[in-house]
C-alpha cells in the first residue's frame, strides 16, 4: 500500500440519459440517473483508494448540503478527508448527458464565485508521500512539487503559457497537448517541467495511448469494449499510472504496466 496525496476539487455530476445529444432548437426527453461524485481529482482519489492505497484528498468542498454528501461519498470509497475542507462557496456541479452509445457531453454549471483558496490552513507533510497527484498548477502552487521531493509527482498537461509545471509523469488526452506538437511532446513538456520529468502519457481514444520518455516510447492499443458511460474514463489513466509506475524494474516496464492496467478497468 502506498501513501498518496491528491490535490484537487470535488464536484457533483448530475447525469441524464438522452436518446441523442440535442442540437440548437432541438427538444429531447431525458431519463434522470441521479448524481454522483465527480471531478478529475476525486475520480483519481477514489480509483487509487479502491486499488488499496491510502489516499488523502486535499481541496475545497462546498459549504452547502451537497458538500456534506460529497464528503460522505468520499469516505465510502475509503478516501481520507482529513485535509478536505469546507469552502465558502457552492459545490461545483456538472451536467452530464449520456447518449445511446455511452458517449457523454459535459456542461459545467456556473455555481457563482469559487473558493478563495484551494489549500487548507494546514496541509499534509508531503515528505512521507509515495505519490502526489496535482490537478494542475493553475490552482495549486508549483512549489508543492519541491516539498514532495521523494514522491512520484503526477499532473495533468501544462496549460498554454505555463512557464513552470514540475512533474515526474504528465498524463492527458491528445487535445490537451495540441500546443506542444511543434517541439515534440516530451521536449515541449520538459521545457516547463524540468529535469524531473520522466514520462509524458497521451491518450488517443480508439487509437490507444502513447508514453514518451527522453529516449524511449511505449504504445498500447485500445481494447474493443461496449461503451456504457465514457465519463471519467480519462481519469482512470492517472490512477493506473500512479499504481503502475511502482511496478517493474525499468521505466519502460512500469509505464507499460500502467497503460495495460487501464485496459483492465
């Protein structure tokens, strides 16, 4: 069992099943499927906890009644919420429409002003962490990576214009790397992540996933499967990378283990 710290926001997904995604001027009937815990960081935390790791989620939760339910849901998944704190803001909500193929369309609902801070007054000691997942450095200070010097730091891809984005492993979909293609994916990310960077992982939907290092590359094909609900599928890969990167004797073996782990989820 590894010690994992996840930094990010917890949201509520409100899910509707529709026969098709509506177009402008359209009208469709929907089946309400209720709500569920959401947000990339919460999905990663729940996935790693389910894999048997001790996971602490650090981030704001809304001060409304939905916030209470989200905290209870996290605890049911076994996530340690000692550093999840109530913010003076409404819980973020996302409307998710699922069509007949299981593909999803996501609408982020404006819940008003967000929290004034994404960090608690007192945070965990990152020196004892094996892995730290950071939702992104647009909300969290890059200096956190230095505090987790011995840990595997996993993040989403750097946003356009970022100058500092420290990480050992960066994971995201190919659309999130669109601004890096001219330099080559690994070199472009390393220009802001520094020498700490070891792997850059790119998901490509039906084309599978690729992982790049300074002198290595790994490709894993997608597996044919009946799609029921694509929501959160991208969040399974960071979870698998955090777990898989502790397996094997070389980084190539570890990354293959991580990517193949996603195929089994």
